[in-house]
């Protein structure tokens, strides 16, 4: 039961990770790439780590619970740090003077 | 043929450390920019760390932290089960040293930039030659 | 030397407001409370991290927590307002599941774009800016980070006058109504809704 | 023969290091020179105190620390060393006195430095005389080389610089490149470097190696100015005259000749040399040097340069004497150290006095000088006689023994060389004295005011001239010592 | 229990830390603490040497662990005199350069002292340690402080220092890699243990590679000729105070490490019988000697000249170590000790001269014998020693080196040594010529012209003469040094 | 040790190292150097050297990249190679 | 050459390689028993090879010192008297004031904030997030130091993280703010103090009659078994390492990022 | 399960490689930053997976935690760079005020 949950969560996480990477590779400019990288990654990490935490609980004991909670703590950290980092990067991009990519048609509007 | 493949596969860590070392040395010798040289220096050092850690690796063994139950009772430790800790110890020291060296090197680079306004070695040399 | 950009300077009005706020009524009690809360929070974190419950490690933990609470007393809870703190914690707890749901929903949206054959066709990047009513620092940051976490939007800047600039991936994600909802939920979580 | 362990050799060596006060009393010349004399007197006293025992066939020994396993810095005062030390310490006092006159007469610069290095040079000379082994000898030899360098280049002009370089190149180059390896080879072969009366190399070397070593030593000890290594000597004439006197008569070249003699007898040993026929080889070399140097001397016009070439020739007499390998020959060679010292120092003093008084350096300008400077030129005449080897100069004694030695070894060719070269000597010295007294001076007004040099100059040269004569009649300490030394080294 | 070896190394470390702390409270405390630290170290080194004389080789177990497990300090006949020389030279150079440091560094003087002490700690530790990896750590301490010290000089010093850093790091990395190879093949890091385990593996290529890597690393650090590129810049642009500390000690300690590796880790049996590198290395050393001398000859600046002399001296020692006979080894070890003193004397003298004039170009040296007789006197002594004039100590080591060269039949090395001695004569007499002549007027100021004696500070001159006296003393007693330390060390 | 992971990361490490020394922008080089240290950390972990991995994590992510960027900030990003 | 030598290597991960057979088993089998420290790496690092580690700390210390020495610009008398334009912001009115004053007379008032010529505002978001994160990072760092015996980590890692957390403050706020938290003087004292703690523990062992760094000597004073004393000794030296490393990292960062001026950081 | 985790790890490494492409060839520096950040976030997960593969996750979680905390410092530092230096290309030259040490 737990294993199934683990696999599901982890697979989901991996999908999001994959999406993030695809986004990083395929999106046209820095800002749009950041959309993919900054957040798909965060969710991917969340899901994968949740899966692993669940897996870890298998022979349930105080120690494994604590370890799982630690993983949760790490997730919490990522949740505060990742958007902040994303924001910092986008701030850097703006300050560096990078113009956002705008679609041709949007530009004409 | 098989032996050669085996040779390559069985020791790929060692081949890799050699290539890393060459990258580092190349950067230190062939690059003109001082910061690049410093990066090369760090890569060289990590190549050596890689080498040491590879020495320590042991198939089918776990990390060198003794599994122990709470309290002070513990079962006999079989060395085969654990990875060799000594290279790790040495490399902790080596990493520290490399950070220390990095700090000093960067400090020197900053001073050089303040003096010469460039980090390119050939430009610095030109300036030195013009006004010794 | 580059002269100082006055426009940029004014973005830090919030900091100024804080600095010029009247000092709390009883500074010692406030400080003590702030320290105490910090300590408890940190000690809880320590226990979580340590996983060892013998006296030696616990006392080490207490010492460490006290030490950290002391050196970062200005960082964690500068105000030391216990009631607000408790309320906002509860608020955040209530807010998080909703946020997670939002995140998952919109993440899937971006995922579709990322895996689409031609992502450039699907996106319409543009920058929007909105005015927010949020006042406190923490709520503002929570709001900004929530925007960032909801894919499709990234907070670029929170400028003076609570103007939030957002980079949106396309029109659906950059939906003003969704943002407004988020804002109100954040406000509720931190008890700022009036 | 007793070995007396005594600190006296060391004291004799470091006595002149009492110059340290010289440095401190640089401000008052009188005090400074007082120190110089005091040190000279002390040194002479110490040397003299050892004389009776040495004459009695005893040897003073003193060892300092061990510098290389098996090799100590050690002193050993035997007859040969005593002879040389006696000459050096006696003449130091005289030269000091003369230096005072000369330097003050010309108001030279940096006199403090001059006296300082002068004293160091003397120390090194005594040390070389008393050295008990090759390393000690080498040490003092080198110290002497470096201590005389500032003296040679005292004038500090371009010429002095060049001469100084030449001097160093030959002296130090020779010792470093030739002597040092030779020493090491000796040490490797024989395991010791202590001078033994009959040499320590016997039985350890083949003929080829012995020849090579001999050549290395003889040319390496370039102070002896054997012919291809001689050219530093005329160059060093740029030095102030007392320095030249010191260089030629007492310290430098004599140390070279003495060292060669010491090496020949103490390292190789007479028997070994005779066995491999090396004595003849050396004697031939010496003969060539004698003749060539004498011919060159004839053609020189500068008085000091002529004296310099004369020195080159005379030094080779010493070598020749030792190379004859007979007791008489060796006696003659050793005595020649002393006799030539007194004679040549007189000549140099005279040259200096002439320069101080008249500012003349060239022989051709000296016509008629004898009338204005009778004492100086008289002394010059006596000195010439001594150097030529005519009675009543002391040089006669040594030449006599050399000739006897040549006869004794049945090498008539060398006898001929001796006689012919003496004739040449006479040919380049006597005309000077003759012209000085009997030729008419050129009627220039400029030398009208010439008179005798200051008494500080004249007194020493008169003293040494008289000493030369006195030595002819009474050569006992030197002759006895030389005989004793010859007896010791030939095992007789 | 005898704690001298620990004090020897810990005293400067503690003193360094104390200075760094005390600097924020009272600046005036720093120098006494530094002297105290190095003084303790020097006294301990004497104690250690005395104990070696009575008991022979002994071990100090750090942390009480027996060597293959823990780290032990090994003190034996070989490193006891090196320890004395290093700590003594460091003490002298610290006292000597105080004024220079205070003048040049101003408020940063305490930091400079601290760096000096740490560098000395590293060098002493390298000399005393019996563990191959520990040596690397200590090497890095002295190197990092060395980089900082060399960077404090004229305007080109940081550049020279950065080059030194890059090359030095390559050298240290090579050493580390070599040690790693040894560890991989044997499983131990302790030198004594290695020497027991290695003979079984002598045929292995990996061991050979390890040996070569370690050697290359050491040579880079020791500035053997083709690898010397960092040295001239580093020591000629550095502050005089740092040059006085580093130039006498750094390369010598590295040479000591080379000897240690050759004798203790790999036995001479391996170095000279299993592999036959000695032909190549001695040729290299000969080239180093000649090239160093010639490059010194090409310089017009006293300091740069001295720096190239150091390069040549390295060639002496490496060549001596590789000639492969007892005599030559004696020479190499003795020369190591002597060179510490000689170079110390030389660089202190240069510092003294430089304190009175802008640069040490030859043309600036005119008339120095008159104005700075004491400094020049000591310089002459140092020069005599470098040339190899007895009784200065340089002669005796050269003696052994030459004799070793003859015994080994390496006449190229012999010729190189003799040639370099000659060049040294030329070098120094060219210098003395300049210093002897007052220059413009040929006959100088005359007897009564007043020459102002304008000496360097007393502490500098006194230390300089201490070094010079050391040269003479070591010269006079070199026989007993050889008998009591070097011979047993080579047994 | 997990050789599959190890091998894969090793390849990345080398690529990253080459990228870090070839990129024509010092800031970019610094960032790549940071990424390089991430991978090293993983590599050590995969080989079972937890302490080393920890050190590399703290040093690589925490300070050495920051030092690099600080140094580049104080000097220049320009590089000719 | 290296490639050639590699052919001679034992295979990678071979449990029977000589490296695993000589000393390592002894460490693994004895470390827990003798030092009561399950993390063998820590045990070896801080006990068996503690001498190494002490010098490793000294390396860090000297690196910090070297950076300080190379870069720090200390105001000299002349500079202090030199007048210079300085910018201040009056907090109440949000006005920027330019004051021309020698640096010895820089006004120090709670209502004025000094700005650098290159001053740029810190992002509000970053600042707030860092404010929340920093205490936890520091706590984590201390945890790492304290639990080096049981899990990976130890003094060095903890020290670096601690230093990094303070660097984070500097990055998110201002170098000047962080220098107020960690004054240069304090760091300058702490950095050697870390080494002193380490060496002091060693010296205590000497005072107790054992060899340098033989923590077993402390058993009597601490009133514990030698193994526990070793464990405690390891903890003490780890604290020393952490203190030194933290202070040094801050010193290096402060000097590098401000090129020694300590005024305007990254 | 072990195999699944191993596969997941390898998949993540593949993704890292792709991100590395962006980090190495990113047209601008900020693109590199994005790539590096992505690599960093994957590293955290990978560390825990490796911990599971060793069956010693309690040991690896600490490292992951440290990573989660510190990864963001480097990114922050890089972004701070642009607060004071404008321009995306390396040719930007906004001369720092020179400080002279001596």
C-alpha cells in the first residue's frame, strides 16, 4: 500500500521534474523558462520527497518518523526558498535589462 | 578484448579522475584569465579528491557510520560492511584546504585587478613591461 | 560615481515605516516574549532534527536554541506580538492546503505547455501589475511568494505603494480574479481582512 | 722531535686580529697605528718565543675543531713554517712603519680599511705558515686572497678595478677550480690531509694521477705565479706600494711559493716525487718561468712592473730549489724565501719612496736621482745586489745553496739556468742604480725640488737594506731553520 | 614524559593565535608574544636535539595513538638539526625584521607576525612529522601563509604571489596525488609503515608513478631549475621581511622533505637500484646549478641576484641527494643546514641595505662599505660562505658534494659546482666592487673626510651578525655535526 | 556505492568542468562552478562518502560560489577565453 | 604516465584492495569502542588524526588572516581626515542627505541610515524570506556540530553553514547590517580563538599528563570513562573548529565582497 | 523498489544533464542561473534517493537539508550581482572604484 503511494507520488514528481526540464530547454526566453524551472521543480521536489518520506515510514518507528519529518522540513525549506530564489533571479533579469520575449502578434497589438 | 573492456569499466573512476585532472591542468596552464586559472586549480584539487574517494569505495559496503542501537550496547563491527573511512577523513581536510586556497587566490586576484584593471595575464604582463 | 536613484529609494518606504513606528510600550517584556517564542520554536526544530532524547543532547539543544534565539532576535520576530503570531500561524495552516491545490492545478497547466509540440504558440507572456491592500511585511511576502509558486506568474517586484508587478505566462494564468482571490485569502490568513 | 701542544700558534695567528680596535679608533690615526704596532710586536714576540724550541727540532701543535670527519683545523709549527712566519712577522712591523709614511705622505683615503685588511692578510699568512693540513692551508690561502683584494684595488679607479678582477680570477679561480678538486682527490685516495714530513700520498696514487695532482696544485696555487698563471701579478701593481711590497715580499706570492713547497714536501713527499720524476718536471717548469720572466723584466720601463717580473722569476727559484729534491736545494729554496723577502721589500720600499718624494714611476726618468735621494738609491742598490745574488746581499746565500743543490742532483742544466738568470737579473737591476748615481739628470726644472722621502719611509727601507746585508754575514736563524726543514722533509 | 616535540610545533601556533587575538586589544603585546613563541620553539628544538643525541631516534604519539592509526612525530638524527636550524633562523629573522614590519605594515603588523608564525609552524611540523598526509596539511599552512607574505611587497608582489600560488598548488596537488597512490597500494600513510610495506611492491608502476608525482610536487615547491618559475618573482618582489623568512626556509624544508621521501618512505635501495633516475636528476641538478648561476650573473639588482642564487643552491642539494653515495648525502644534508644560514644572512643583509636606499640595484650600492660597514661585513661573510671559502660553513658542504660527485663519477656535476663557485665569486666581487668604490671621486674623501656611518637598526644588525656568527660556528663545528647527526642519520 | 549513479554523475562532472573553464564569462563560470560542486556532492554521496558530501554541499553551495561571485563582482566579468 | 600507472591499480571498489586491509579495519572495528562515536569519519578525524585536523583549522585561520591581510583597507589617519561625500537617509522623512565629512565624524544616529554610493534597495521578498530562514539555518548548523558523532557533519560543516547563514544576512540585507551583527573585531578574535580552543584542549591533555590531544586524559577531570571523555573531547574540538571556520568564512566574505572596504558588500 | 528508485535516480540525472545544457549554453548569464538552480533542486531529491539506495536515509537527510538551505544562497549571490552591475554581456565595464592598498 505504502509502496504504491510512494511510486505514484514519485512518478508524479518525476513528471513535473521532466516538465520543468522541458520547459527550461524549450521555452523561448529567460522569463518563461523561469516559470517552468522555478515552480515545476518545486512541485516536483515536493511530490518526490513526499513519496520518499512515505517510503521511509515503512518499518514504522520513532526514528523513521523523525526522518520523514526531517524530509518534510526540507520540503518546507524548499517552499520558502524556491520562490524567493525565483524572485531573486527574475529581479536580476529585470535589473540586468533583459527584455521579456513577447509574441509576435502580441507585439503588434 | 574483453579484458580491455573490463579494464576500462573496472577502473572508470580512475580514468575519469585523470581526465578531470587534465582539464584542471589545461585550465591552469593554457588559460589566460586569472580567475579561470583559479577555477582550473579547484578542478585539479577536486580531481584528486575524486581519486581518494575512489580509493575508499568498496563494493557492497555501507557508509562508515556504525549502525548502533540506542544505549551503549552494539554488535561486533565487521569492517567489510563499511566503506573505508580514512580517505574521507583525508579529503575533508583537502576540501578545507582547497577552500582556503580559493579564498586567498581570489583575494590576490582582486588586488591585481585593483592594480592593473584587468585579469588577463598577458595584459598585466604588457603593463609590467611598459612600466617596470 | 553614480548618483542614487531616488525612485529606487522610495521603494523602501516600508522599512522606514517600521523604523519610525513608536517603540512598544514595554520593550523588555516584548523582547522577552519574542525571545521566548523564538526559543520554543527553535527548540522544537531542534528536537525534530536531533531525534535524540537523552539529557545530554537535549541540553545541548537548549543551549543552541537559546544561542540562536539570542543572536537572531532581530530577525525572526522583531515585533514580538504573541497574539498576532498565533493567529497568523493558524491562518497559514488553513491557507496552505488551498495554496497547494492551486499550485497543483496550475502546474499541470504549465506542464501541458511544456510538453506541447510547440510551446511558443501557447504562451502569451506579458507583464501585469496590480495594487494590493496588504500592509504587513509577512503577508505581503507570503502573497508574493504564492504568486510566484503558482506557475504562470512570477512576482517581479513589490514596489512602493504596494504595487506588485507580475510576469504572467499567458492570459489564463495571469487572471486578475484569481490573484484577487489569493490576496483576500492571504489577508484572511493574517487577519488583515477588514 | 717532540710535539708540543700549545695554544701559541693560534695566538700568533689571531694576534693581528687585534685590529678590531683599529676599526673603532678610525677617528684618531695615531691610536690606530699604535694598535697596529702593538699587534705586530705581540705577534713577533709569540713567533720568537717558539723559535728556540723549533730550532731544537720540536714541533708545536694545536688543533681546533673538527671540520670534516677526520680533518681538523690544526696548526703545526715546524721549521719550514717557522721560517716563513718569522719572515712575515718581522717584515710586517717594518711594512707597517713604511705604510704610515707612505700613506700619510700621499694623504691616501680609507686608511683605516687599509690597515684593517693589512692585518687580516698578515694573520692569514701566519696561518698558512702554521697550517697542519691542506684544508687549513687552503682556508688561510683563500682568506688571504680575499683580504688582499681591497688592498689591490685600493685606488678605486678603472685600472684598479680591472686589475682586481684579474687578480681574483687567477687566484680564486685557480684555487677553486684546481686546488679544491685536487684536495678532494687526495683525501679520497689517502684518507687524510695532514701534512706528513715525508708526504702522505706515497703508495696511494699512480704516476698519472700523481702528475695530474701535482699540476693541479702547482697551477692552482696561482699565487706562486708559475708561468701561465702569472699575469695577475704585474696587474696587481696598481696597488699602493706598501701593498705591493707586502704582496711580493711577504704575504701573497710567498704564501703561494710556500704552499707549493709545503704541498710538494708534505703531501707528495720527496721520495714520491723523485720516484715518478716529478721533481724534474717541476724544475723544468720553474726554469722556463725564470728565464722568460727575466727577459720580460728587461723590457719593462715601469719600475714596479720590472720588479713584478723579477718577482715572478725569483719565486720560481724557490720552486726550483724545492723541485731539485736534494737537501741543499731545498735549503736554498727555503732560505730564498727569507732572502728574497728582505731584498725585494727593500726594492719596493725604494720604489714607493721615489714615488712619494718625486712622483716618478718609470725607470727612464730616474737618471740622476741618486744624488737627490742618496739613502733611497743606496738601499736600492743593496737590495738589487741581494736579489741578484751577489755578496754582500743576503741573496747570495740562497743562490749558493741552490747552485749546490743543482750540483748535488747532477742537473747541470739547472745550474746553467741559475747562472744565466742571475746574469739577467743583474742586467735589469744594475743599470737602474748606475743611472741613478752616475747618469746626468735631464735638465728639467721640475725635479729640482726633489729630496728624500719622509723619515717614516726612509727608515724602514734603510733598515731592510741593512738587514739584507746583515743576513749575508749572519744568516743563522733562517739558514738553520731551512736546514732543519730540509732535513725533516728528506728524512735525513 | 618528554613533551618537547609537541611544544616545538604547538608553541608558534599558540603564539600566532594569541597574537591575532591580542592585536585587537594591545598592539604592543604582539611582538613579545611572537618572540616568546618562537623562542620556546627554538629551545624545544634544542631539547629535542639533545634527546636525539642521547637516545637516538624517538617518537611522539599525537593523541596517544600508535603510529599506523594515529599520527606520530618522528624525531631522528636527520631532522633534529633541521628543526634547530629552522626554528633558530625563524627566530633570528623575526627579531631582525621587526622594524621593517612595523614600518611597512603599519596597523597590519600583528597580522604579519601571525602569518610568519604560522608559516614557521608549518615548516617545523613538516620537518617533524612522520605521516605523509600530515605533511601535506602542514605544507599547505606554510604555503598559504607564504602566499600572503609574498604578496606584501612592491607593486608586482601580488602578481608574483598569485603565480606562486598556482604553481604551489599544482605542486602540493601532485604530492597529494602521489601520497594517494601510495595509500592505495599499501593502505597506510605512516612513513615508517610505508617503508616496511613498500619493498614488496617495488616493481609496480603505480609505486613508480607515486614516487615521480611526489618528487615533481616537491621539486615544484623547492623550485628546482625547470620548475623554478615562481621563485624569482615571489622572493624578489616580496617585502624584505617575508623574503628573510621564506627564502632561507621554504625551499630548504622542501629539500628536507625530498630527502625524507627518498630515505624513509622509499629506501635508497628503491631510489637507486630499482629505478635509475639518478643520471637524469643529477644532470638536471647540474643544469640547475649552472642556469641559476648564469641567471644570477645576468641580474643588475642585488636582490634578484640573491634569488637566483637560491635557485642554484637548490640544484646543489638535489644533485647531492641524487648522487647516491654517503658522501654526497652528507654534503646535501650539511648544505641544507648551511644554506639556511647562508641565505638567511644574505637576505638579512639585503634587507639591511634596502632599509637605507630605495632599491638594491648595483648602481645604488656605491660606497656602502664606508656607510654601512657592519651590514656589509656580514654580507661578506655570507658571500664567502656561498662561494665556499673556509672556515665559513659553505665550504664544508661543498667539499662533501664535490667528493661525492667524484666518487660517483659524475664529473658534469663536479664541473657545475666548480663553475657556480666561480660565478659566485664574480657575482659577489662585482657587488663588493660597487660597494667598495664611492663612485664619483677616485680618491674618495681622504683621511679626514667625514663618512657618516648610517647603519640599519640595531636589532637587524645584531641578528645579521648572529646569522654570520652562525655561519662561522657551523663551519667550525661541521665535523661534529657530521659525526653526531648526519652519519647516524645515514646509517 | 551505486555504480550506475556514480558513472552517470561522473560524466556530468567532467562536462561541467569543461564548461566551467570554457565559458567566456566569469560570472557564468562562477555559476557553472557552483553547479559543478552540486554534482561533486552527489558523486561523493553516491560513493558513500557522506561526510565529504556534506562538506562539499556546505562549502560548494554555501561559500565557495559566493566567494567566486563576490570576487567577480569586485573585479570584472570580462575574459578573453 | 598516470594512465600507465592506473593499469596497476586494484579494481575500483574491490573490497580486498590493500587500502582496505591495513589500517582501515582497525579504525572501523575499534573506533566505536574506544571513542563512543559511531561516525567513524568523525572519530578518525577528530581523534585518531586530530593533529591533522588541528592544522586544518589553522589552515582556515591562516586563509582568513591572509584575506584580511591582503585586502583590508584600514583607515589611516590621513584618510580619516579626508573629507568625502557621504549619503545618509533620514528615516523619518525618507530624504537622502549628502554630508561632506571626514570619516571620523560620520554621524551615528538611529534616525539616519548611511548609504553607499552604489546603494541599491534590497528586495523586500528576499529580505523577509531570509529573515525567517536564517535562524533555522543557524540552528541546523549547531545541530550539525553537535551531532557530528552520530551522523555526517561536524565542526567544519557546521561552521561553514553558520558562516553561510551570516553571509545570507549580508546578501539579503547589507554588509553593514551584517557587520553590526558580527563585528569585525569579534570575528577577528573568534577566528584564532577557535584554533586556541582546539589547541587548548590538546594542551589540557598535556597538563593532565598525557600526550598532546590525548582526550583520554580528560576522563579524570570530567569524571567519565575514557571513551566518553574521548567523545566529549571530540565535541570540544569540533566546537573549536566550528568557531574558527565560521569567523573565517565571514572574514573572507566581508573582505572579498567589499574589496576590503567593509562598506558596501555584494 | 530498489530498482525503481535507481531508475528514478538515473532519470533525474538525465534531467540534470539537460539542465546542464541550459547552464552551459544559456545565451545569457541569468539563463545559466536558471539551469544551475534547477540542478540544485534536483540534487536535493537525488540525495535522499541515494540515501534510500544505501538504506541509510537518516544520514543523507541532513545533507539534503543543508542543500535545501544553502542552494539558495548561491543563487541569491548571483542575482545580487545584477543589483549593482548592469548588463548581461561580459563586455560591460562599469569600473569599480579603485582601492589602493599602498
